[in-house]
C-alpha cells in the first residue's frame, strides 16, 4: 500500500524534473539568442557583441531590482564586495566573452564547450582554494580536456581564426570556475536569491556605460531588425540570466546541488538541436567529443 509521504513525493519529484528540463531548454537556447541578437535573418550583422552582452546584463539587472533592498539589508559590507565581484566573474565578463566568440563560432560549439565549466571548478578549486582532489578527479579532468581538444579538432578544416575564438568560451568557463569556488568559500551563509539580486543589479551601471561608450543609443533603434535584435538580447537577459538563476536556486533547494549540477549535461544537447535547426555544421566527431567531455565531467564530480 502506498504511504501518504510517497504520494506527496511524486509531484515534488515531478516539479524538480520540470524545472530541470526547463533550465536545460533556457540555458541551451541562450546560445541561439546570442546569434539572434548579433545577426538578422540574412545573417547580416546588426548589433555588436558588446551591445548584446550589455543589453543582456542590463535587462537581467532591471528585472531583479525589486529584490535588491531586501538583499542589501541582510548583507555586510565585506559580503557586498564579494557579491559584486561574483557578478563580474560569473555573469558580466562571460557574457561578453561568449558574444565575442559567437561572432565567429557556431552556437552549438559554444554550448558544447560550456560543459567544461565543472572541470574548471575542480581544477581551480584544487590549485587556488585548497579543495581536496583525488586521482579519480584528475583522470576526469584529463579526459574532459581530451574531449575539448577533439571538439576543437572537429573544426580543423575551418580557418585558424574560427578555432582561436573557442578560446573566448574556454576563458569564460574559467571565470565560471573561479566564481563557483569563490561563492562556495566566501558566500556560504548568504541566500542564493540575495546573491543574484545584488550581483545583477550591481551590473546595471557597467552595462549602461558600455552601451553608451559603444554608440548603441546612436543606432537606428526603431528599424525592425534592430528591434528584433534588441528584444532577443533582453529576452536573453531576463530568461537566460535572471529567471534561469532563480530557477536554478529553486532546484538546488528542492533536489540538492548534485541533481541541479546535472543541468550541465543537458545544455549542450539543446544547443546542438538548435544548431541543427539553424543549419550549423555538426558532425559525428562533435558528438563524440562532447560525450567524452561529459564523461570526464561525470568522473571528476563523482563522489
């Protein structure tokens, strides 16, 4: 006979899985939204990568403004400094690096390389934050790096400039790795939603300054292609940054950090599906390389 507790747990697990799937779709789709911000339907440039990234950060900050004052009331000055630094390392710099990379590389490739993030969490934690490592973790890291090399080699027929732009994505995942370790060490007792609220709203001045300095407000913003690119960039910020962060924190609380971290495995495959839809070049070698990276991530993060 099924107990009352088991009946209650079924919808709870279902909700966790729905959040999980939604996160995979949102974050996996963000790489295509970057493309829609950068180019029009004819693949002609519209906004610069600096415009798209700044609009992304600006919109995510504005949408989180209602939660700012509650966060500030519960934080010390030292904590605020670390949260603002987290916003720069975990959101601001990577947003620009990904957009710059996608002026040359496909969204599917960017989404696949994003899977390196957990490996850099392990590497940076061991090198700079005193996190204990094991031979199993090292083996997982080495396997993941091998997959990364193979993923880059999959595009060996393309120009060196194309391949070199994968370095921007890898640098972004390194920033993610630093941020995750810093948050774990320095912001352990701070609510995740408070971190997101202050981190994103703290980026509003920087984002506005970039838009002003790069001439965004002098563009013919009423033209349809500029409207579409601007809206795509704002949806990227509201959905792919602000909402996704809140959903992720909800998932961590409902199902635990280990289950939430598994989102890493779903994001690249959503990005690849979008890549196929937009006729990007995807070969069996890309899939094999991605699989090797994900196996390395699994081994490196295995308890």
